[in-house]
């Protein structure tokens, strides 16, 4: 919660968010992959797709074109849920197929 002085925010008291170097590296690589897919015509801005790494970056995957594919956002970010919509697994359907 920001600190208040006389009803006004004191922004000098707020802490800066600093991402870890690993998180920053992944974001940079994901953004680069998305830009490459858009420039090659495989994806377009606002089309509801994600650029997916066949071998995830967390498991040593690269940004080479052979490791990238364009999939729907729901397929790329879906986790298994039960009939009451509770999370069953934090491994996506795509990752479980391997």
C-alpha cells in the first residue's frame, strides 16, 4: 500500500519491482519469438495465439524456429481442472503428452 501524506501519495516511499535475471531473460526471449512469428506471417497482433516453445525455455529450449510453433492461447496456457473447476495439475495437457 502506498504511503499517504495529507491525502496524497508519496511515490518516493514505494518500492521498485525488480524481476530476477532469469525471469527477465525468459520474457525477452518470448517477446523476440512473438515478434519473429508476426514478421514471418505465422501470427498477427490480437489473433488470440501464443508462440509456444516445443522444448520449454526452463528445460533448455532455444528460440530457434525449429523449436517454435503458434498455438491458441487456451491450448498453451490450459491446466487440468476437475468438474468443479479446481486445479488438478499444474502440468499443461501439451506437456503431459511428452
